C-alpha cells in the first residue's frame, strides 16, 4: 500500500457538523476500499485565490492515508460526486515511500580481514642539477 494525501476545499457555508460528516464519509470510504486513515488536518475557513463556483472562501481539509493503487481511482470518483467539495487533489506521499524503499535497498557492508601493507618510505633526492620550473620563469 502507498501513502497518499487528499486535499479538499469544501463550501464555506457548511457547519462544523456537516464538515465532520463529509470527513467521516470519506474516511469510511477509505476503510471500505481496504485503506487506513493516518491523519486528518482541518485548516478551517480560508480565502480562495480566485472564486470557485461563485465562492470566495472555502474550508480546507487534508487527509493522510494508506491505500492500494488500484483503489485510488474509486476514491477519487467518490470525492468527485460529493456536492460540497469545490476542489480536491490527491497526491502520493513520496517521502514516506522513499524512506521505506531506502531501508529495504540498503546493502550491509561486509568487512574483510586484510593484512595491513607495510609502508615503505622512499627517499627522493633532489639534486641541484634538476631543472625545476617555477612560475616566474
């Protein structure tokens, strides 16, 4: 199952009970599809950047959940049919998915017992006859 985040903008005319009812409907639909809701963030009423369906304000709600990729289309279809949802966006949460992939892809480091090589010190003699170029030449 993948991690997703669903962002919804609801009509600003809804009461708190109606907002909770919409959230519970979506949450129960996620459960029916075999997913699990891991977090709900209610941002409350905010001014929209531009009017949507003659609304200048909206109630922002974000849900974090895990769901199989096959069930995502059905969830989006369900959200599209809710009348009080002005806009929605569903994003796959890559951060959590990549952390799990990295943990499974880590290769353990195997140390080998190698004998340390003896360090030989070589003396290099520089005679006065050697032509050494300097930057000033």
